[in-house]
């Protein structure tokens, strides 16, 4: 490491982090629905400016105010990284954490004013700064090294590991400088700790930026996958996604011997609603029904828009009788809902058909066809009712 020139590394790191700042800002413009990119871009800009200021110092003690500004920019950039991670995860940054980051930034500013301007002490300043820089780095690692579904887990853990390495570098740097003989440490002194820590810092910063971009890429891929599997109007699963889930559920139920129920719902006289009030009102009717069903189904149930005004609910570990109880509650709740349109009150009803695997077996097309037959029987009997397939079969 002795052959590595610190100034060269500073220049390269400053230029690279400036480019990363532009990259993250540009990525944020093209993914404006994903939060956190702006904070990461500003963080990289702070790092670039900080290293640029450090490069201007020929030898210690240098310009104390420039050193103070550089250190403050570093801690502000690290705080922005943490806030960006919280924003990306769609988690609020509570006031205690914000207060800690603000206090830490203030402490770094004050201690650098003291050790760089009032009572210059290079070693004390370096130790204090290293310990302060370690705090937001640990917070970032803690926020990322969590249990989360793939593929985001790969990006989270990669970035979190880079933060862990950075935190270990800061604590090691503080220890080495603290135990160094007085008067021997300087920013550009020919000590192994300087090129080593700058080299590790540069590498980890590269990894962090790559990790942020990886997190963005996986989030975009996840969002696109959700868009492809969801109905745009109601937010329910689309038919293709439900059938894919049904294949997995029926295979699992075949192994375990578990029951499976299917519920088909259809809005009564929906064509008349569109004809009398217009398609936008019809869309609102479907959205309100979808919201009601999504609030009513259990965790582990699957709800999808199966046709125009027809919805399907897949109910694992459920019998026909249990599904009928849920369907009756849904029918009554929906019938009680009203929609005001131009001073008029619109209310509608639903017809529901139910079938389960106890009578029909675990064949998805057969279950859906039976539930569909029961639903049309409900319509034939006057609508606004729940009919079980077993009632038709006798």
C-alpha cells in the first residue's frame, strides 16, 4: 500500500463520486416513483466536494476552515445515505433518529472547529472524526441487513456488507491513529494507515453506489412484475396470475390433502350501470367492490379480476360452508354500500357462486366451472344471493 499515492486516490475518488452523483440523479429522474435516489445523489456530491477540499491541503494543519467544511460534508453525506435508505424502504425516519443525525453533524462541525482552528490537533481530530463517521455507517448497515424477500435481499445484503466493511475501517483507523506516537500522524504522512484506509474507503464507496443502483434495478423489476400480474383498474390479481397461483395451490393441496374453495362474484345488472351512468361510474363500482373484497379476504387467500365485472377468490384450507359464510358477509356489506352520482344515489348487488374440492377434487378448471355454474344459478334465482355448487348437485 505504500506505493499508492493518497492525492491520486483523492482526485480519482472525487471525480468518480461526482460521476456517481450524476448517475444516481439521472436514475432518480427516470424512476421518480422510487424514493431515496435524490438523497443518495446528494450524498455522493457531498463526498466528492469533501475529497476535493481535502486535496487542497498541502500539509497539516492546513486551512482549518476548509478541513472543517470537508469533514462536515462527509457526515452530512453519510446522513443522507441513511435517509435515502429509509425513504427507499418506504419507512419514516423517526424524530429520534433525525435528531441523532443532526446532533452528530453538529458535533463533527464543532470538534473540527476546535481541533483544526482553535487548538489544532491532527491526531485528535482524525480519531474523533473516524468515530463519528462510524455511527451513520453502522445505522445504514443495520437498516439493510434485514430479512427480506428475494431478489431485493441480494442488493440489500451486498450494500449492507459494504457499510459493515466501511464501519470496521473507521474503527480500525481510529484505533491505529489513537495509539500512534504523538506528532507522527498527518493526512499525507507516509504511514500505512493512510493509503490503506483511503483505498478501502474508495472501494467501499464504489460498492455502495453499485449497491444503490442494484437496489433500484431490483425494485424496478419487482414493480414491473407486480404491474404485469395486477389488474390496472382494481389492483386485484389478473386472471393469468391467479391461474398460476392456483396451479401451485392445487399441487400443494394434493400433497397435503387440504381442501380448496373457489368463489366467483359478479356485479348484478352491470351493463345497465354503464348504460345509465357511463363507464367511468362503472369503473368506480368495480373499484369499490374490489376494495371491499381485498379488505375482507384473509392473508393467504387470492383475489383476482376474472372477467369484465367478474371476480374470483381462491380460498386455501377452506370448505364450501366456510366460503359461503364469507360470501354472505361480502354480499350484505356490498348491498349496503351506496355511491352518490350527480345528486342521485346508486346502489348495486352481487351474485356469488361457490364450489370446493371436497366434492369436485383438486382440478382448477373443474372448480371454476362449478363455481361459475353456481353463480349463474344465483342470477337465475333473482340475483343478490349466494349459491353453493353442492346445492345444485343435490
